[in-house]
C-alpha cells in the first residue's frame, strides 16, 4: 500500500510540503519501492528518507518524523493509508485562517463498507481547553493521531511524543493533546482514507501484548492526570475509571490472571469516589459499586455486571447510549 500512500502525497495541491518517510527496518521490500518512487519523482514535494537500524515500532517512527520536521505544521500519515485529494489543503486553510493548535477532518474507511466517519462537531473553530477536552471525553473527535494537522510550536511547547514500546498508544497521546490544546479546528469534508486490513497493527498484535500495553497506558494516564493537577476533573476521572473497569475482562481474554489484575490494577490503584459515581450514567453506576465490596466479591460483581448490563440493554431494546451513558467513547 505504500505506493498508493506516497502517490496521494504527490497529488496534493497544498504547496511547500515536506514528506519525511521513516523506514522502521522493514523487511517486506517497501524500502525499495519508496526509493524508486522518490528517485523518479519530479515535483514540489520535498521528500526525505530516514532509516531505523532496527525495528522500534510505530511510536518510534512517528517520534523520528516529528524530530526531523521543519515545517510550521505536522501531519501523521500511516503507510497503508492515503490522503484524499485536497486533503491537506482543506486542513491547512483552517490552520492559516484561525491559527488553532490542531485541525481535524472527516475520514473515509476502506475495507468496512467505505463509510465516512465525521467528527461530531460543527465545522470551524473550537476555543477553550474545557470544550476540547469535553468533546474528546464524549468521543466527538477521533483519538487516532493521523488526519490531524498539528502546529509544530504546539507539539514542541508541550513535548508531545509517542510512548515507545507500546501498541494502542494513540489514546494516551490524544488524551494529552485534548488536555493541553486551547484551540481546535474542524473540517467537515473527508480529508483522509483509512485502510482496514487483516495484518495491520490494530488487527495483528497478540492479545496478551495489547493487554500489557493497555495496562501501562492506564498507569501513564493516571500519572499524567496527577502531574497536571487534573484530579478534580470529574469527567476525566470518570473516563479513566470506565477504562479501568475493563482491565479484568481484558486480562481474562489475554489468558492472564484476571483476579490478580483486579486486585493490583483496579482495587489497588483507585477507590470509590462519590463525585465520579454521581457523574456516571446508570449502567456504569451499577458497575462502579464493586469498590464498596470486599475484593473477592467485588471481582465477581464487576465480572458479572460487565456482561449482564449490555445483555439487558439488548433484551429490553434500549439503546446502549441510553442505558450506559457516560464517558465511554463511541467508536
């Protein structure tokens, strides 16, 4: 897919594009394809090729590109995806006009019926950190780093980097962006094509590795919230608690000791908070009561409610958003 990816960059109408291609010690022949395309290209895009001596993962590749970037803005493009025609120009127009910290657009999905996924926000400028964070916690804008045009000054000022050694690191990165950004631009047209394939990062990583990464991401989220003095932000704490509640089930699916994970990562990491409880929707309120029970009973209670509540919602033909409202992002 890398040939289509680079062709989509070469076809952009936006002037002054610097395209940094990071080869993360690939073994599938893609490096040769990239070299051939770049050597044959005659056009305005300035291509730069950076090669990792050993495979370090997607986060490291993005960090390398960020470090080498010299442009006013930075855009992440996965090698199996594509920019849509005029995609960068549409995003850059908002960046030039309003000067936000970052701009997002809608994206098309190839491989899942080709739907267009749009932000649940009106086009234009959103001002105010609280508004941006609230929209993120509601799932109103996608958490993936791609299809976001970020001002490089915003990246450097906040030292935004991807946590290396993890998969599924996007949510941690986007949470930090949501907490730090003061202005955000929205483009209603689709600017990016995401390709879903069976052996992509999202579909091919072992369940155990994904769980281990997710557990570390939750710890890093907790640490970030405390370091930023955001302990009093109840929607943010609720958002993290919803994800923490999923850890035991994720451990079970990965073949790990789910009871041990419940003891250490759920009960050992947090406690019942009345403010969070009051903010939750009915379904998550019921789940959250596990903190009030002794650990063995709390474990069994949480395990049961994580299954029974969605089942009841389906049986009663209630929309999940009505029964389980709260900060669980809509995917």
